[in-house]
C-alpha cells in the first residue's frame, strides 16, 4: 500500500471532550515512546493473539506513534494507521514511512467503508470513548465477515494505588473511572459481537517513585479526566504529600506499584 492519505480531522466535528483528549495526546506525541513501557507490554500480548498477519489489511485504531503499526507492517500486513491526533500520526509516519495509510479519525465514526479491512487492532484506545458499544459497532462495521477485531481496554480498579494515595492528599479526582468487566460484556452484546473471547487480568508496572508514575502518565498524554471532572491545581506540596501517601504501597525492593486491570478481547466477525 504505497498511497499515504493524511486526513485532517475537522475540529468542529469533535465535541469538547474529544478535542481535549486529542489535544492531550498531541502534546505528548514527542514524549510518548519514552513513557510507554506498559502500553508496549499490553500491545505485544494482543499482537500474539493473531498468529498470521501476512497479506491482511489491518486497521490500527489509536495507533499513537505507530509502534504497533510498524510491527504489523513487518509481520506482512497492509496497515491503515488511524488516530484522533494528527500530531501522533506525524510521529507514526516518521517511524513507518510511506508504505502505510494514515488517517486522523474518531473510533466512534470511522471514515472507512463497510467490510473494508480483515483485522482491527486497537490497544488501550477504546477506554477514551464514552460508550464502548459505539466504537465496537464501528469496528464491526468496517471488518469483513470472517475477520477479527482484537482490542484491549482498561477496567475498573486500574491505578487503584494512585487513586487511594490521592484520596489522602485532596478531594479532587485524579484517576479516570473505567468500566467493569460486566459492562464490557454488555457493550459487546449491544454492539452485536456474538462470537468473542475476553480475558481480564492485572498488569503490574513498577516505578522508582509516585512522581515517576505521574511523569509517565503525563508523557503518554493520559491526563484528561473524563466527564468534565477537575483534578485541581497540583503543586510541589501536593506531590510531596502524594509521595508520602504512596509509601503505604512501597515494595521491599524500594519500588512502588501501579496496577492496571486490562481486558483483552478477540471478536470473530460474523
């Protein structure tokens, strides 16, 4: 696939929430790869669920900087890299070159024709959608009958240590709310995804400090709080208090944990 199509996502077509999400990730485009160890671990496992990518047209939804788009390309796939942020797509294009198709687009309104791809790959992007059934319906629509949809999304209980530590510091929300596994199953049913398998499990990341965790979250652009919630102003004093509160979770080796609850999903499109 030699043609490169960089479509600008029309800002008025996005509501304020999605513009804020897009802008947060755009600001993080140049720092993302240095802070995305957890994202790579999760995506690598998702990648392993499809044994053969050769010759398949694959849509990478929420491609970010193109880390997995490149892996899919090297595995022999024809890749369409799609992201809400055109800044992320610029980085992906520098990484992957001209053999991919790049599209700035919204997972809830994919600018692709029905039955146009063989496989959808989407890792840690769908939790940014308000109603999970909406992007799942879109992913199903663009996937050919007999194709597959592979996705991951965060679940309730993710970053529980950080959430509890912040509760000791102030009364503001600093961690997004995520769906339960039951709610994911309901969204799958609402989207008409009858044949599917999901695996929900914790993934643990270790950091030298709570500040290092917060730095990584900022570095990947995961700073927007959904539903118009406000984290308030966070200064040095609050970060010192956070470090003190996080001491309750410190491990014997001196590191602090960040636990993510991850849903790995595989849908067989009928």
